[in-house]
C-alpha cells in the first residue's frame, strides 16, 4: 500500500521525514494548545489538547466521511448536518474526550464551534467539530472556550506537524503524509491507534489541499480514495463511534489534471492508512494480506479482513511463530460462514513468498518453517521487553522500518482482488487496553 | 446458561464434582493411552493421547454435527460420510494433531478407524474419527495403530473422566456434565480452550446416553440443543476446522417422555458450553450478554457476538476497568454495519444490573464506576501474576466459581432475544498463543 520503502534509524530521522512532509498548503493555518480539566465522571484531573484548523477564506470545497457506527458521536452528528453548509472556514478538534453519548453532547459541540467561530469571525455553522478519546464523558466546554484564544494565538501557516501532534491519544508518534501536484499539494495527518476497523472513515484524518477542486469532485475523490485505503485496514476490528475524515480545499492553486489529484489523494490516504496500522496499539508486525482469485471484491475484502482479525493468527505472528494453520482456519471460517463455495484444492496460500498451502494440503517441513520464522523476524518492529512488574510498554517512538508480513491468498474462484492491512496481537495491546483510562 | 451456581474451593472439590457427573450410561466403555511420536513437520518429539469410546453393541441411534469452516479436517470429512451408515460401534479420538489439510489426511483417518474396527470386531465404517490439535501436521498413523491395543485394554464402563482428560490440549481442567432422566442419563464431556466460536458445533464434544431415542429424533434434539448452547459462545471468534459434536444412544433404558430428553440434553449442552468458555485460553472473566428487544433472533445473536468479540471491551474487562463506552462501540459497530436501524434513544444497557446507557446518554459518575468495578472484580476467576521473565501462566487448575460479568442490552426494537457467552482478553491468552506449538 505504501508508496515508499522507508527506514528510520531513530526518532530524529523519523522527525526529519515528518517535517519534510508537513509544509501546509497555501490558505491554511493550524494552532493548538493544551488544557487541564476535571472530568465529571472520574475524581481526578485530565489533560486535553485543543486544535484549530483555519482557512484564510471560507471555502465551499469541503468533503467529510463519518463512521457507520450506530452510536455516532455528537461531532459526527453535527458534522453530517453541516455538510450542506455553503462554506466552511475552520475545524475545532480535541483529544481525550470523544463526546459520544454524553449528556448534552450535541449542545456542547455546538457551543465549542460557536466559540471558535466567534474568535475567527465566522458563523457557527462554518465550523466543523471533531473529537476523539473516552466515550461517554462530557466535554469540558467552559475550559475549552477559555482555551480557544491560546489556540488562535498559536495559528501558523508553515507546518502541519503541531496539528498532527495535538490530536494524538495512545499513538506513539505523529503521522503526516504529503503529495505535490503541479504548484500545489495535498497534506494529510491522522490519529488512531486503537478501536480501528474503519467503516467509511477512520478515527480522525485531516486532508488539506490548495489545489482548486470543486465540492462535488472533492467528495467523489474522497469516497474513492477511502474505499481503497482506510476502509481496508483493521488494528483490532472495533469500528469507532468517532471515525471522521475531512478533506478541505483552499482553491489557491490550479489543478493540472483531475486524474493527478485523484492519484495523489489515493497515495496520501494509502500511506496514512499504513502509518495508522504501523502505529496501532501494541503493534509489532504489520500484516499485508493480498487476496486474489475471488468471485467479487466484497469476498476478497471479507477474506482479507477475516485474516487480519483472527486473534489466534495475530498472536502467533506476534511470537514470530509461523502457525500457518491459523491462516487456513481464518480463511475457512469466513468462506464457510458466508457460503462462498470455496474449493480447498484450488486455493494457494503464500507467506513471505513461500507456498504453505496448495492442492488442498499444507506444505510444512523444518526448512520451510525456518524461512517463515526469518520472514516474521524481519518484519518485526520491536521485541517485547516487560518490566519486572510485568508491564509491557512499546520501547519505540518512531517506526524503524516499513516492512510487512506478506500474506498472499489466491482463492481460485474468479478475478477479483483486494489488499488489506492489519496488525498482530501483543502483550502491549493488552497492557494498553486493560486500563486505558487510568 | 448454567443450571447450577457452583463454587469450588480447590482442585479436589472440583474433582469430586466431576466424579459425581462422570458415571457412564449403560452400554458404553471408554479407554485411553498416551504415545510419543516424531512429527514430520518439526525436529522434536511430541506426545498424543488416543481415546476409544466403544458401545457394547453397535447402535443405529447416533447424531453428529460438524464445523462450517471451509477447510474441514479429514475426520470431519470422513464423519460426514459415515452419518448414513446403518450403525456405529465406536469412536477413535486423538489430541495434538487435528489432521486438517495434511497430505494424505483422509487415508490416515481411514487407517486409524480401520485399526480400531479390527481390534473391536467392527467394520471400518462403524468407527467415527475425531482429532484436535495442530493444523497441517500429519497423523502418526503407525504409532497410533501400535498404541490402539493399550487403549482397548484400558476400556472400562464406570467413568467418563479418563476420556474427558485424554482429549484435553490447552484446557486447564476436564469438563464433564450429566443429567438423569428416569432410569437413564445423558453424560457429556468436551475439550476446547482456543479457536472457539463454534458454527454448528464446537471443538470436540461427546454426548453419551442410554436412553432409547431413535436416530431421527436424536439428530433433531442435537440440532436444537446446539443452537441454544455451543452456537452461542465465543472465546476468540475463530471457528475451528475440527469442531465436532457427537451424540450416541445405547438405547438400554426406556425414555419416560420425549420432552424430558430434550430438556436434559439442552441442560447438559448449556452447562458444557459455559464450562468451555470458563476454561477458555487465558480467561479471567466469563461475559454473559443477554440481548433483548431485537427485531429478530439473528440480530440479537449478532449483537451478542459483537460484544463478546470486541478486543477493546475484552481487554477492559480483563483489567476490571468498566470502560462501558467500548460496550456501546461494539453494539453500534454491528448495528451500523448491518443496517439495523437502531435508535440510540431507545436502547438501554446494563452492566451488573447498573444502567449505563438510557435515553441516548451514558450514565457515568464516580459512584457508579465503583459499583461496576466491584462487579467485575467479583466475577474475576484469578488475577494475573507474571513471572520475573514476563511469562503469564494461569495459576488455577479448576474453576473457582461460576459467576459472570452480566451485561444486558435492550435494543428497543422488537421482541426477539438471545444470550451469548464470551470471555475477556488477557496476557495469558497472548502468552498461550504467541508460541503454542513449541
């Protein structure tokens, strides 16, 4: 999926890469600040970041896609309503509290947007909200409105990196990707580490461009790009209540050709989606599952998702254990449950280029086993090193490389194909999620 | 689901319970032995148990249900073929190697059955096979045939417990359940700890009865009982390639009333299914999710399964963290993806009897939080205690109690309901599965 094959020796090298990707397109400014508050739900204080993304001039060219979860957060509800607004001038974004099913959540989102609009000389409906964090908690509206001037004071038009940093929660590092097209560019940044199997969108993704693309073309381009990127990843199979992707155009630069924009947008989305998986909670290995020979694209996607969502396969990969029987189990589970009419004798499965299933039989021997172990070890991002008290914390603050565990499955049924990215299951994931809020 | 509310102070108390449940119905004998072999796939020896279940006289009254996984094991393929045999006289069962997609697997299963038939004076097609263990490995056929006489020599008609022990793999303890009906009884035993979200059957379950029930009635009774028990549990969402449930009647005792048999069978299946979840790999908490107010039973089941299969909710429960936002996320994910048309304002969610969502809002405050934590702690089977090297091993060899984390979800849409059992996600699960084979 990724268009690059990067290696980062350390955090500084990764940081230099992010800075190269981060120059903001013309017409945008971003500014963030932190604030402390006392949640109504827990007897201890918490910290939140507040981010403003502002256009120099309101634009009619904006697009957004939201989660299909049946309990959408208040910012998603409000964002959907404002899709029909004539123009948008700013986004106001916070982490720590997702404002989902919180009493008075919609009014809270409206008040924060109104506060930002007031500061920026906009109408309230020209501001779109986005929130990520704990579900069910109430937004600290007063504290956020008090903090907005500090975010406005921080507004600058040179780098997206402070914005990419402000929206993080359990992410280990920021994620920024850029593509140049003619005189203009597309810059995207994303947050997301857990509760990730997007359905029409992913946690929070912001795509900014100065290329002149009209509203309808922009929305069509976003839908196409998402279907091939964020809708084909899963960290832990949980579709968030807050997934939101925004694409805004300031229209400052001429578009050389429509195809160039779609291609660049697809690349930025694919790269960011892979970044999100690689920085998924507790991820040691990224799995790239290329399914081919399916009767239809939906079947190919279902098989790929079933593989990357199999806890047993994920745990085996985590241990560099090429227990490929679990790969077969995962494919067989979804094919059987969906009545695909799979013929085991026509299926070919490869891991790291090695054939492990063909003609209905697995091909396992000690030499193959050794090569598979080597492939898994090469794709590992880091090894677990628990503290004496059994606490597992990822020892990395940057992605050391962009290698994947490469799984190829030819179903032998038809001509449709899909590639899905996923992650392994580790002690670090359990540690992170057994007590995330404390 | 369980008809009893048992507590076991220690392994001896649990053992005494199992012995009370284990008396074999008239007309059955079981015998097991161990053997060592060298797998063709790995350069180190392994151990296997071999079990014979023999009827004193072949019976036409037998039923079996098998996995819907599209890569069924050779014993499943052979078992399906033999469902039409006039009579069955024995089962031959092994652990360690599941004989799934192994080269020559069907012939290997046939040869082991033929060896058992030869010893017991039966025709080969009167013997049904069942295997559980690693996928893709070949059965050590010669070693198994050499060992069969030892299993036959061990045949006895008093207790099912040696059989329940012989079939274990990563299970912590054996699982046996019994129901008396008139002069006769039904005794069931099961193995299963991982790769468990049965679809029409579960790993290996053997149900033996001396009650006189004809073949067709027996098969209908089994289908009904499974749909309400083993088809409503999930340890880790992975549907095995080997799931098989067998029900055999020796016909030695009169059946007082058909309804009594169905009821007793349902109870044995429900109790065994809960035992399987409680003894799931790394399970610290059993989750009982009662979904009501659904438009149809399929929707209720889908919502229950989505809840017990949410890695984020499972990890939170593991840490006794009442992060109920993840419950909402899981319900919203499946309701949104399936287009159920859920109205968040009509949904009521309870955990441990506490209302956590009503009227579209979550009800969270520090006092509720404390009561939820207490409920989770009370349902915990054991606390994690990693070794200095970070290895997590369950410290129990029996189930200390039968309490569950009680989750109730009223969807507010209709009148259908379903109860699903599931498990949390722990370090012990990751440890078990990151390198199961070594």
